[in-house]
């Protein structure tokens, strides 16, 4: 029977946990940045944009 290398098992689990936590943190940061980047466009501005597109 092969012995389990617990040090390697624990190291692998910790590395995976760190990667997952980093992904979660980066996704949360990206969502916040995306919220900040959203532009509030008024109806009047949309009409101007549409009119400009229609003239082309």
C-alpha cells in the first residue's frame, strides 16, 4: 500500500484555496469597476445619438 504524502496533499489544497480566493477577489473588483464605468445616458442624448446614426 502506497503511503500518502500529506505534505503534498495539504500544499495542493492550500494552493487551490488561494487561487479560488484570488479569483473571487478579482471578480468582485471587476464588478465594482464595471459598476463605476456604467454611463447614465439620458433620453435626450439617446435621441441625438439615434438621429446622428440615422443621418449616415
